[in-house]
C-alpha cells in the first residue's frame, strides 16, 4: 500500500508541477518521492535542475551527496558535500557525512592491513600501508575537528577525534577527547 500511496503522491506532485513548474517545494517533494520509490536516475536529474535553480541551497547539495553515496558514488558524494560546505561552512550534516566518508577511507585501509596474514610478504605489505593509513587519518582530522567545532556535544565526533588522535600519537589531544567521553 505504501508504494501505491507514494506513486499516487508522485502523480499529484507531477500534476502540480505542470501547473507550477518552478515551485521549489513541489520540486523537493518530487525528489524525495523519487528517492523513496528508488527512481534514482530521475531523482538525480531533478536534483541537478533544482541545484541549477538554487545553487546556494546547501540542503540540495547535501541531498545530492546522500543520493550519490547510496548509489556507491563516493567521489560524487564527497564533491556534493564539499559544495554544500562551500555554501555554508557550518552545515552540520554535510560536514558530518563528509567526515564519515574520509574516516571510512582510512578504515578500509586498516581493515585491509588487519586481514593480511603473518607471512614475510604480508608483514612487509602491512608496513608499507602504514603511511597510507596515517595520510588518510590526517585528511580526516580537520574535517572531524570542524564537526566537533559545530556540535561539541556530538558523541560520534568526540569518539572519532579520540580515535584519530590516538592513531596519530597525539597524546594530549587524545586525553582531552577521552575525558569528554
């Protein structure tokens, strides 16, 4: 029934848009319905149009980021979040999601290292990957410091910063964040 309701709602929104093609609220409702109905390509096309009409709307850039992330386009999602942050440097959700993308890149390398065996070759590879992990964590650090700056009570930001500080051997900062937990 829910899918039928959404299809019906989409039909109404489409009719509304025929009468008022530039109505931002109807456009956003259509995008949300398309996302819920998993009509991703249509939603992307509509979002692109909405962004052209309102390039300074950080929420549209954020929604595009989420949509691209859901379709495994990490680079596209990162670019959309960065665009939202460019429009509004303190847009919490975009800063947070971009931070998650960055820390996930570091964690992917860490997982790869953890899955290596004990052979000499594996140990050599693990050692070679250490600088890559450090580099990824250093990339994620300023982003998480920004998330923390926007919402200092955000537990995930505190935990993530503690983790990064610890991994990078920044003992004082690590202690500071740990005490906040």
